[in-house]
């Protein structure tokens, strides 16, 4: 791939996944600025991979793997902190009518239950239902089999449903 092709590929991938990677990062870290910094670093490293001639089989999986590793590194540097600082630091829902207040309370309850899950389960649910990744893509990111990821997602959903008393 020549320089122009590499540049075009990078820009296409950035346009396609930039917002998704940012959303993934902001769900994992405490502030918008940190999420922006991590997202920038993800794409810097992705660019370095492309410029270095590394053949990338699955751009999306590579981006999420880089993002996941950078978030882990960030938390190691910051020591232990709560993952729900997003709401504590001012993330607000715009409307204050009765319906949205109830919806916010229900959403908060679901998020609290999800936060109580182990990290692999929490991450699998986030990647599957927030980011819309398939179990196969999640497997490529986590290094597990697609079957193991599917089992983890199903078990995590069952735990959430049991805690919220939601039964089919």
C-alpha cells in the first residue's frame, strides 16, 4: 500500500469507527478529555501500524484492542477509581419530565447492576450492546473463542435479569 492508499484507508477507518472508539473510551474513563486523549492515541497507534506496513486483518478489532489496552494502562496509572464517575462528574439527561425521570432511574438501576458484574462480563455486555460488536468481533478483541464470549454475554444478561427480576 503506498502512502496515499494508506492515508485514504486510515481516514476511512477513522470516519467509520472514530465515534465508536470515543464512546467506548468515555464509558470506561471518567472524563471527556481523557476519552478524547485515549481516542487520539488509539488512532495514532493505528496509523503507526499502517505506516509500518503491518497487515491489519480486522481494523475494528485492532482499534478496540488498542483502546482497551490504553484504558487499562490509564487505570493502572490512576490507581483504583470508580467506573461510574461519568455520572458523578456531571453527565446529565436533558429533560426533567416525569417519564424521563423514571427512565433515568431505571437506566441508573440497570447501570448499577452492570457495574456490579465482573470486568470481563461488564466489558462483553458493553461491547455487544453499546458498541454493537458481534461475539466474533469481541472474541478477536479479548482473545477468547466466540463461543466463550457468547456464553459470557448470556450469563451476564441472566445475572442482570435475575437481579432486576425480569423473566421472559
